[in-house]
């Protein structure tokens, strides 16, 4: 439903996006991740036709964004960064305006607005000027306008930005509910969003894709994938650490002591699952275990390992 081929955007000598190729299918919720300045927002602006590409092409539901712009944009619901809207309008008037812009009128427009309002839980603020709303409610007004025409493609920049935990839960449920019938791209800095709602994650850095896979596949690249953490009384540190290190399934260990508690993290050898070995060892040795768990991995660690840090990016730009 979204086809991106060789997409490139240059601003003078600076290349924001470089030869990016990506396909998103119906039923996918794609988390689009990357550090600040990686090219995420620029890419989404080109996909929506808001920004012209320097090179490459984008098709949305078969429509070329450059040569068939209106048909492509009609298939897109777009929530841009900051959720811009007319601040002096009430939420109701703004959504009614969006309905007319999208070609709806009369009872159909009212029904579209009512459905979007219900899905985004805006009933309590409909008649308030948008400029008086909290950041969270402004974000939900932006989300309501993006889904009002029930588009097959949704492109959203930080959809849960500014929302409280209850609002985040509601919006994530809404996205999950729509996902089967749509192709959805979510640009986010919140790695928890990937675990919560994404079926696939793409990490972009310096305008290029550096990782593409399911959340589980990305977690498998983490040093902490299948690592085991055990918490014991500090008095057991020496004996426990030695026995854990000697397990065939354990490659290396980390240790941290806080007061009278020691935390040992055992990192697995390739394709090994040390949780069973360590559990059996703890039972056999009759350790006073305070906590014992295995990890799926840490997405933040994978992210840091494959993206350019701010300091390195600044140094490279200066050079």
C-alpha cells in the first residue's frame, strides 16, 4: 500500500534522506525510528506529497505521489509533528471543516465527525477553542482529523506525544483496532511504542535504513537477548558468581552490589538459553533467590548500537 523507491532529499549540500527504499503492506503497523535529524519527518513529508523529493518515487495505493498527487493524498490520513490546527476554531468546527475539505457534506459529514470524535474521546472539549486545549487534547484533535475519512493509509508523527498513560492506552487500542484494514506508519522516539503496537520496526540514521524487522527480530540483536538476571543476598556473591560463570550456556557476567543485595546478569553463549541452567543451579544450591528472570532483549541498546550519537553527528557535520 506504500511503495518507496530510491527516495532522496537534499537541502543544498546537505542530504537529509539518501536512496531510501521501503514497502509497507496492508495490516502492518510500522514503527519508524531514528535519532533527531535522522530524516524521519522529511521522509514522511515526501510520502504525503507535502515536500517534493530530489530523487526517487513514492506510490500510495498505486497512485504516484508526484504525478497523481490528489488521488494519493485522498488515501492518506496524516498526523504531522505538532498536530497543527486553527487555534481560534473550536474542535467541532475544525473537524467539520476537515470533513468538507475531504468532500463530505450534510449528514455524511456529521456522521464522519461523530465517529472520529467518539474514537478519540473528544466529546468533553468539542466546543472549546483549540488554542485553549492541553497538548494531549490537541494531539487527539489532530488524530481525529487524520482518521475522519477512514483512509487506507495512516502516517502519524508521534501520535501519543503529550498523552497521559490512560490516553496512550486508548490511542494504542484504536491503532490496533484499525491496523488489520490499513497500512500504518508511526514515527516515534518512544521505543515502548514499538513493543506496544508495532508489527515491524525500521530504524533510520543519517537518511538511510540501518535496521528493518519485527520487534522480536530487533530484540534478538541485543546483548541482553536471553540474558538472565538473578538477585541474591550479597553474602552469596562469590560462590554464586563462580558457579554461574562455569555454566556451559553462559558467556559472560555482569555484577552490581547495592547494600546487602547482589545482582548478577548472565549473558548467554550463541543460541543458548541459560535460564533453565541457572534456575536448576539455584534450586540445587538452595540459594535465597530474591528475583530471577530472563530478558527478551533491550531495544534501546540495539538503537544506540546502530545509530549515530549526537556528538559524532555534530563532529561529522563540522568536518
